[in-house]
C-alpha cells in the first residue's frame, strides 16, 4: 500500500506535484500530513467523498498546495 506522501503526490495536478517535489523531503511530508488533516476534518469534503473519493482527495491536495505553498 502506498504511503501517505505517495498518495498525496498522486492526488495533485502535474503542476502542483512539481511544486511539492521541489520542496525538501521534510516539507513534502508536512504537506502530506496537512492533506490527511484536510481530508479528515473538512466537512465539505465529506459530501464530495461520498460521491467521488478520488475527487475529494484531489480537491484536498490542491487546497493544501494553494494554502501552504503560496507563490
């Protein structure tokens, strides 16, 4: 089973994935941890998760990158 960071990277768009991969490994893990938190705590994602779990993971991953890797 893929680890959290691998799953997080897979949920990102190609452009966001490159931004994350450019970060140090420790920062990448912090982002993956934030993604896991976003998935478990955001109630808006709960509804999306029921319809499409993959879409919920993708949305949460992109939010983390937008919020934590602002250019």
